[in-house]
């Protein structure tokens, strides 16, 4: 609420320029992980945009560097707008704050502070100590929402988790138990593939794997980064004939299972590994710990596509950060398989709701924790 009130009374230009930086940052969506999305613009004293840039992928220059390069000599005495606090440490690239000072920037406007302990507040302090005016919190909610996966991983040591489900109008996920069912329209399929392209990994439970035999790939998308496929399988039931093994070029396959399952089915475990899968042992009764294992593998964001058992476990464990529900006009009736919870109970607990139509299907999207 405070961020909203603050934005209402900001100089109009600051908000407008930060909006531009946010749009720049979004151009890197699905490509920068494990780094955050960052956009930057350089504004001359007369109000002209003299440089802009965004972070393209980990290991490449940061947004501020691209923007300063584009601005050249015009950066001296100008204002730099950055969606995230500029870094002040040396990682795979040098500190952005050094480049800002060297360029002669007079003022820096920041969307949101970086939660990374190596940076948090230190970049701001460095700039101020070098005589640069700093304003923090312009479009703060928007900047934070843009990088929720990064924030969640830094703060909680687990990936950002989005739960996605397709329901019929009478709230079924399948027509008959154990049988694959087509629920939503082709437009929704395309929408889901575009959504997958924004994530590091897509995950399903072993039940969904056995019933649907999904490839879990991204189609018809400009995404060039491989999508990691994750199967949560406490009993190691994934068959060697699974379709995803025919599409290994699409991305790594991780099977999260238990020590007991690997011991009991050692031959099957070796067979799965020979097909290219990696087995990760984790306490699947504790999803938070299992997600920490995935975070240690470099996964910052996870799209959890099903099924109802895995969705229910994730919801009860409190590890779901965002939910998307597609509802079709189809009805399966009394014999249909229900989701783990009544849809209205989930929707009523969400914040920052967005409802839109995707072809004939209704799409509801919201966050578990309020972002304002």
C-alpha cells in the first residue's frame, strides 16, 4: 500500500521512465536465470532517452552497462533508471556501480532493492558515497513482481513455484481416473507453452507421467534456453518408454525420488540414468526440502503442472507462490475426477487477480501473497 501511495505522488517523469525500464527488463524473460530480469534507461537533463538496455543472460553484461554503452558521452550529468539496485560485487561480470560512477551519472533511480546479501543496500550506499543522488522505490511493486523467482530463491532457498491446472466447468481434471483427458482449447495449449518458456523447469507427479506421458517441452516459442523437466516420483515408477526420453534435446530430465526407491529399484534406476535422466534423492514427504534440492541444481522457477496429488501436497506445504487456472466449457459430470480443492477456495485466497479469456477458456491468475 505504501508503494502505491508513494507512486501516486512521484514526479510523473520518474514513473514513466521506470515503466520504460520495466518494459526493457521484460525482454529478457525466460533467458536470464539464475540472474534477475533488469532493465535500464539513461535520461539526459533535457528529458531525452539517450541509452537503454536489458540483461540478456547470465554471464553477459548487466542492463546498466548496456544502457551506459548506448548513451556514451551523453551519460555524463544524466539520470540512470534501473529496475533493480545496481550490483557492487564482482561475479561473472564487474560491479555496475563502478561503471555508473565512471560514466558521470548524476542521479540513479531504482525500482527495488536487491535482496541478495552481497548487494542489498550496498550498491545504493556506494553510489551516494560517490556523490550520486539516489531515489529508491519507483514502481517498486511492479519491479518486485517482475523478479519474484529471484527474490524467492534468495530469501527462502527454493524455487518460485507456480501451480497450473486445467479444469472443466464442473471442476474436473479428468473424465475418468487413470485416463488422459483433453479439457481446454488449442489456444490454451499455446498459452501454456508460452508460459513454460518463462520458467527454468516444469514439473509433474508420477501419476501424471504414467497417465498423460507428456513430453513437457516448449513448442512455438522463441525461447532458446533448454527447459528442465522434473518428475516427482517417490516410488520410481517412471517407465523407460516415457515420451520425454525421445526429446532429450529439449532439456534435462530430473527425477526427484527417495533413497528407498533407488535402493528397492536399483536396476530400474540405472536404466533411467542410462537414458539420460538424473536421479535426485530428496525427502518427498517434505516438499520444501525437495525444492531446496532443485534450487541447488540452479532452478529458480518451477511450473507445477500436476496432478491433483502433487498440487495438493504443494499447497498444503505452503510452497505455492502463484496459481493459474484455466476453465473450459466442457463438463464431465459425476464420474469426473476432481481437483484437490474446490476452485473458489483457491481463487478467494489469491491476490492481484487477473482474469482473461484464452479462446473459449477462462484463465484466472493470481499470487498467494499480496504484491503492492
